[in-house]
């Protein structure tokens, strides 16, 4: 008896929900089905009255961020919308069903933490 280990890119992945942590708040949205490698488009809308600087985007395990469509930090004007295309890879060896955790950190450009 033998079995075949599937290629990582073909491992079935079911994202039950997407949990997006934005600074100190958490947002959850519905999930989707994918394979071991996939692209997630993370929308960001600056609803603040001042420009914001996106400093960091992190992905929770068992996923790995392989590539992002934009280099960070990136400045987003008040009222501006931007979509970050995240190329993700599932880091496990077997099928997965569970959440995808994303953390996004952004601060006002006038903040002393951003150096301006």
C-alpha cells in the first residue's frame, strides 16, 4: 500500500472566515475555498480626515505571505481607496479548514511614530 503526497499548490484549503485586525479593531468577513497557493485582495479605505501610512501587513500561520502588490510603507490620502494583492501560500501538508488571520497596521502620517 502506498500513498501520494499532493503538491503543496493543490492542497485543498477552506477559509471559513477572514479575520482582519486593523490597529486595535477586528473585522470578520466570509470565507472561500482555494488551493495551497492563492491571491487575496485586501481592500483598504482611508475614512480618516488625515492621510494614513500603512506600515505593516502580517498573515497568521499556517499561511505565509509570499508577495505583495505594493511595497510598504505606503501613504493613503483621506478618502482614497487601495487594494493590496497578497500572494499567500498554505504552510501545511494536509487539507485545511479554518480562518485566515490578517493584521494591518496604519497610523496617521502626522503621528510621531511615523517619523513625520
